[in-house]
């Protein structure tokens, strides 16, 4: 297994199957969906679409689901691991841009950004919060990033082995950034387009949730 795509999914019936099928159309065959204790038919839909499905008995959170998927991908021999959303926000056509810098040895981790090359279509308040988060990351970790919380990323095998996600919830994104800095991994931001909808904003992408994540990151850093 060379490239594996890991998708954390919770109650994504109606969207996860479409996402998996679209990835197959773009010739990505190793797709791992981690059903994080869904109450609907997320697992069945993902399986029918052709994904490998791992399942948490209870809902643990996106961070825990991603770590489960990444660990499985490493055991299966993946050299590059892509983390990808289950709700259709991310575009399969962007994946090659994330893979190339790793294949060329230019980066250990590629991180998606909504703020490069006019790819940003986020709501205004969302942009303000994300830019505030990016400034915090620069202050605390010294990483020059424009997007503080983008779920589209690519990890080399080296990076995936070094980064261990301990935060079960959405704050895992900040934890990944922290571990990139701590392990001195080479990183590169890649412009990507995110499609927003009322549904995705309501399911963990809202402004209040983003503020909570940023607050936890800052408080966690200050406690050290």
C-alpha cells in the first residue's frame, strides 16, 4: 500500500459513500473509513462504496478516529497517508498537490490552507477565527502557517510514525501542529478549496467550536 486515505466519519450516511466513490474515480484504492460510533448506516454505506471500514463502538471524537485510521494504514505499509473529510468538503482533485512535495523529499507533512492563492470561501467570522488561530500557532510553535485548522493533510510514513494523536476531539489539529514543531518535521502548506454548507458548519465546523479549540490550545500551552 503506497497511498492510503483515512476518513473519520460520524453519522455521515448520505455523504461518505459519495466521497469514497469519488476517490475511487480518481484512482485512489486504499480508502480507510473509521466509523466513530455512528448511529446511522455510515459503516454500511462506506463498505458498499468500497472502503475498508474500522469501527469504534462508541463515539470517541475525530482525533481518536484519525489515530485509529493512521495506525492501521501504517500497519498495512502505507508510505503516504492523506486525512480527508467524510462530508464532501474536500476535493479529490487536490490530492496530487499534497503528495508531490513528500515524494520529492521537500516535506514530511503537507497541510491544507484556505488562505493561499484565493482558495478561501469561508464565512467572514470563520476567516477571522482561523487567522487568529494561525497567529497563535506562530507565536507558540514558531510555525509560519496561514490556516490553523484544516483537516486536509498528507503525512509521510516518517511523520505518521512520529505524530501520535492523543486528543480525541477536534483539538487534535493543533496537537498535530505542535508535534510537527517538536519533531522538527519539514512542512509545507498547500492551497485547497473547502466547500461549506449549513450542514457542515453545524457539525463541528461552527464559530463557537473553532473558538473553543483555539482556547484549549492556548490554555494547554500556557500550562506547560
